[in-house]
């Protein structure tokens, strides 16, 4: 069986050049790439990842550490990361990390080293200073999605601003009785996403001179079935029913809309609903939403780590990058209907 050395001899180049030409990583002239490809084809040579690693010193693996994999937001990030990695000839190694101290220790002190990844991407993980130092000590490109991490390039939307924008949209339509259905503060996501979106809601009401109290906020899990049950509890009591609901995610908003339909409450005639995400189901439900693109966030952090690997001297942004969140208007929000009496 022919090996990389045979291809190099036939093409008249070094083994490192063969590796670059066939992997697509690193500069090789078009003529040389063609010559190497023809030599490999004539010898029936297929690139071996282990042999390529010996030549380049890389594994072609990027480790992704993520706390949840069965929710749309996190799944979309993984899709974006995987798509971008495959385009560049890299494989994804996924680590589903819980809050367990023992599990986190195994990942940071053992698995990332044993598996020999070329780079690490941390997704919405508020890692400790000690964990950060362990990652940096790997000497590998690192990037994160979520809030700021000291010494690591990160990006995210501004969750406070997103919550404020959603609430301000309802206020501009004329709503004054606005409820927030958000995440459970006691089951807080890393980087305090739930409380930040709640803060944006409260800031918008305060600026509009509208008081709020503990009854203005109801907690739920970030999924459709849980929000559906909460929606029935809220909307089933006419004395408590608001004219508008700001849901902290689109899945929560969709659960509320389904509850409203079951109760015979018209959206948006009787109730306006807005969410955050611009979930793929948002258009089907006519849902007004604050768009964030988790798949594009995944693609962006891949760009950062791969450029560090392949372009010596290039460095990513030093500060946390705040991505824009855009209002997507659909039919689930409208001016409030005047109430009788």
C-alpha cells in the first residue's frame, strides 16, 4: 500500500507539502496541489488522519464543551460549528458538560488533554478562573459563546438589551399591562441569561413609568410543553390576564400561544406575544421575535480558532464581542383592543 512518502517522491515534493495539498490547510500553489493530487490518485493513496497528524502536529479535531444538547439554541450552535469545521476539514469532538464538579474536573484535566484537540470552543459556560487557566495552559486556540471570559475571545447578544427591545416594542404598540414569562432564576443558565432578560423587561417598564411587581413575572422551563402549562394558568384567570406577554424565548412564546388558542383567546386581538430567538417555528406561528442566530455564532467562533491555527500572527478580538439582535415583526403583536368597562 502506498504511503505519503511515495506520493511525495512521485510528485517531487516534501511530505509536509503533500499533507498541506491534500488536507487543504496551508498554502500550496495550484500547480503543486494538482501534481500532488495526480500522484496520490495514480498510487491509490488515501489521506490518513493519523499520518497527517504526525507530519503537521495536529489532530484535525476541535473540542466543543456545551452544557445542553437537546434544546434548539444549543443544537443550532452545534450545527453552525460542525458545518464550519467540516468546510475546513476538521472534526468536532463534543463534550456535554453538566454542573457536576467531578465531571467538569474530568473534562478540563483529562479528556481535553488525552483526546489531543487542536482548539477548544466553550458554549455558554461560565467557567471558573481555575478552569480558564487549565484551558489556556493547553496552548491551543480557544473561543467562547456566551458572556465574557477572562483571556478568551467570546461573543453573544446583549440579553438585557434584547429583553428591553422586546418590551419596548409592546409599549410602543400601546400596551401597559405586560407580563414577562421567563426562565426560572433558581435554575439560572450560565451568564445569567434569565435574569438579564428579566432586567431588560423591568428597565423598559421603569423608563415608561409603569410599575411592576412579583406578579408581573412568571417562571417556566425554556420549552413548549412547560410554557403551555404556565400559559393556561396565566390566561385562564381573567383577573390576571395581561394584554401582552414578553416570553424570554420563542419556545416559551409558542407554548403561550397554544394555551391562548385552547382558551379561545385571540392572538393578537386579545393578547400580543413576543419572544426571543427567531426560532424556525416562529414564522409558522406568526410570532414576532428578537432574532439571534446561534448557528452563525457557532460559525464565527470556528473562524476565530481556525484562523489562529492556520494564520500565524493573527489574533481574535481582545474584548467580548456583542452581536446585534434584530426585531422581526409578524402577526402575533398588535395594538391592544380597548377593554370594556
